[in-house]
C-alpha cells in the first residue's frame, strides 16, 4: 500500500460505495477490532475546511458500532470484486459470536490510528469529527421510516475527516 493525496484520486463515489461496497472497521491491537460491510454512506467536503470527509451510518445493534464509538478513528476499506462473497458474509454475521475476520480470510494491519486489511485495494483512514443519532422527527416522509426503520432502530451518523488515503495500485489515481 502507498499513501496518496486525496486530491489525486479518481473514482465514481456512487459506484465505490453502492456498487463495490466497503468495510467499516475500528479497533486497536490491544483490544482487537471488528468490521462490517456497508453499501451506503457519503464522501465529500464539510464545514468550509475543504477537507475531505466520509459519512457512515451504523445501527445501534451492530457490534462494530461499539468499536467506532470507543476509538478516535475508523477506516473504510474497498476490496477487490473477488471478495464479494466475504463482504456479504461480513455484513450478515456478528463479530460478537465468532472471529468473522479470520473466517473471511482477512489480515488486519494495525496502525497508530486504527486498523485496515492488507487485502484492501483502497483504504480511507478517518478521524471522527461528529456523531448524531438519526431521529424520526427529522424525516420528511413517513414511508422512509416505515421501510427502513420499522423497529425504530435509527442509525447513528458519523462524520470522519479523511486523514490518509492508501491505495494498492493506480486504479484510483488520475
């Protein structure tokens, strides 16, 4: 992996998040880590700093949320298409009950900030800047609540400043 400047990146964010999916991961070498698959989120700039940010959403029931809440950083890992089966598995199983990272055949790489996977082709290392629970009062249409939150388990939104971008090859470079 090599570190690049975010300004040198080239990709379609809609395909990256919605099509390729990503792993949201947090933890440290002493306490361990957990990961989950995400197929929605946001990339952009916020608060006039012109710094790149990533926005993720985690349900309260997700084990990964405990790690994201506890740590200062989280990572977003984009995997090669050959990992689609493992990505589906990591999104449907809980790390509370088994070592799903090991079962998926992924190799954690711990850094000073967080943890990512050596098999990733793109890694965004994000420092948490903001967190808030989505609330039913914020929704314009009741249909969205009925479809996405029938149990009332609203996601928590996290905004992270993207501090480092790591790439395996030049696929994401201009």
